[in-house]
């Protein structure tokens, strides 16, 4: 076994297994209607039905067959955003119909890694690397001028919108160890949210607007590698009441992109098993 796709309920504190496979699946997104998860595997996108016991079904992404784990479903469920390397040999952000179709390029500024959809469905937030500098940006879904939100203060990555659209949460190494920060979605000064002994990555605010789930590596781990023991942690929006929900073998791919259920009571993730 390589990948175990699972769901954790923050009210009951129980988890359940949805699907297990020998393949490497990553980064589950939960559909707005609650009926399926979208994941990536071997450069392709897949849809995993939650009410059936069938294997994940491929999504037609046209020429884009080198998708990474930075993807998501629009708030109304009609579109998906993907990050793919086929066209430019660098990660680029595209949008396409959720049922499948030909991808449409969002920005020519590369590389760019999609990470979050604004709750009203009009904007993306993403990590852009410009001249080897990792920063947080946002852009209209239909393309246009990107809005730069951070300015080279360390490595900035993993952004996601709060439920009220006022904040973009992200992780940053500006104080050496990777921690969780947030910045106003319209631009402004960043605020530090975590101050922990761990390396904190990929914050995802709940659709209820009350909690943030994220992954924490040991403090001496650089970047966000795969196949390590990590912690899945939960906190209030201001960083209060941080708790470790559980530990697992994972990291990269566990929950890189938005993973909450529409009701805000559950989130999806991937647990990994060591390669034979």
C-alpha cells in the first residue's frame, strides 16, 4: 500500500478511510456539493466519488498531463484550477470546466503554483517564483494583472483565502523557520500567526471561518518533503488554541491544497506508507 485517502471529523475526532491504493495520490480537494474528492496522480487529475466504492476516475485535462498537487475546485463547482508543466516546462496555472476540457492559461508569469480560490469565485491566490524569489500573489480567474502581496521576506508559499475573503493565510520563512502568516487580501502588512518549534506549512482556513488546519514538520526539516513523520494541527483563526489532531507518515501531498468539506466539520488528507 502507498496512499490512503482519509477524512477526519473535527467534531467527533474520528477518521475514516475512503480509498487505498498502491499508487501515489496527492492533495484531495472536496467538491462544493460534498459528493467527490479531486486528487492528482502521475501528472493526471482524478475524481473520487464519496458515495460509491469505485476507483478514482480520470478527469480530461486536455494537453495538461503533468499536473502537480496545486489544484482546486471553484466555489460553485463548475470549474477547476490546475498547475501543469506541459506547455512551458514550468508550472503554469490553468482553468477548465470541472467536467473536463481544454485548459485556459491564467497568467504567463512563471513559474506559478495555484493554491486558493476566493470564496466569491473571482480570484486565485498562488505562489509565484520571480527571479528565484517565492512570493504570494492573487489574480482574477479570467487573467489580468497579478497583485503581489509579499515582497521577498524569506520564502512565501501555500496561500489560501479565509472564508470572509479578508485574509490570505500562507507560510513564510521570513523569521527563519517556516511559520503561518496572513496578509490582507487587498494588500498590506503581514501578520504572524504561529510561533512554534515546528516547520508549519499549507494553512487551510475552514469554510466556517473559525479554524485553520495545517501540517507541521520537525523544526529542522527544510522545505516540505514527502515521506516523513508530520503532524496535522488545528488552530483558531488568530493562532489561538493550537492542537495536534494526529500524526502520520506524509508531508508533501498530504494536503497541499484546500481540503475542507463544505460544512467545515471535516477535511480530507492523504496518509502514505513507505515504499517497498
